[in-house]
C-alpha cells in the first residue's frame, strides 16, 4: 500500500497489539508488531497507544499487559495497561443490586496492580472495556483516580455515554473510543459530544466514526477534545487518516486532532518525545 503524504504529525490513541496466538485466535485478526509498525508508517503515524485485546473472562491481564509493554520497546508504541473488574457496567436495577455484593476475584485488577502499572515506566495509562471486562470496584477506581493517568474507555451500546458519566467521569482523564457510539450509533455519538460541555477531562477518539457531519461538528465545537484513533488492526490506519483529511475543517483543527490534543493528554506523545 502506498504511503500517505499529508504533512501532518499524526499520533494514534487506539491501536491493538495481540501478544500471542491465543489472543489472536480470540480476536480473529493477526498482526505482528512489525506489521503494525509498518501500517502505521504507511499512514504517516509517528506514535501509537497500544493495549492488548480481550482475554477470557477468568484470566488476568497481567501477562498480556507485560507482553505488550515488552513488544513496545524500541518501537513507536506506548503501552496502556488493560484493566478489568467485577462490576456489571449496564447500569440497570438488577445490575446495581448485583454490584452491591460483587467482589474481586484473583484475575481482576486490584489497587496494587494499578499502582504497579502507574509507576512502571513502561506504561503510560490504562485501557478499560467495561462491556467485555466489567468495571473495577471502588477501591481500584480510587487508585486510578489517585495516580491520575489517562484511561482509554471502549464505549458503545453496552456501555453508553450516560453510563460513562455515572461511573467514571470526573475522576481521571477519559478518552472515549469511537465517540462512544460503536458501531455507527449516531445518537450515542451526539450524546458523547454533549457531555463535553460539562466534563473537562473527557476526550473523544475518532476510530470508526464514519459520519462526516459528526466529526465536523466535534472539531468545530470542541476542537481541543478530539483525538485521532484508527482502530488498527480492525481497519488500516490510512482509512482513519483519510477521513480526517477530507473533512471541511481548518488545517489547525486537523493538526489538533492528529497530534496536538493527544500530546496535552499524554505528554509522551509530544514531538520532543518521538
């Protein structure tokens, strides 16, 4: 595939790196660190946030997190540690009742894990997929709040922007994947943009947002809160870059989305760090 030539500095806040064959079999999309680096280079992406894909529900993320951090060495990757928890994220009455008696199992992330990740110089933040991995308990969330690192949250129909607001916002910087509307739920994307007015630590990533009007509205109304994310390897990063390049917005807004905003949230993505 031809390399894109666009003149922008681009960083990607949403890339998955599967550390072993089991993860690849679970996700159904094989990509080596070398191929991921090559595809990012083709899109003109200079750095990317990487985290592991989903593990079976009774397995810890400690091993895949460490594997992803190890594979990021001497590559343009920054590892985010994936965390899980015992709580039902759906927000319904039955879920709230179950959460009253829920407790961590040995494979769930605990406060000590969070502290270890936070002060390990191989990790730059956290990744949370509540619909797949559950929500952490109060003690673990409190530790996430204490360390203050950004948390990339996978949203969508099973963990809506309103559920995000009720459970996580206001505690630490949150980067919400796909404008909170994966897959292609325009109403949820609008709901996530509405949250930007009241939550200064909320940011939206552009992965799989295929509606030009939604992207343009966000970049016009909240140019400092949109971060480029590709969703690689489920899609080639060229696709996401081209979608931003073809929007009817200023070059300054594009530059902010492509890298300047992300560098404010994650300092290691700043130009001097590449």
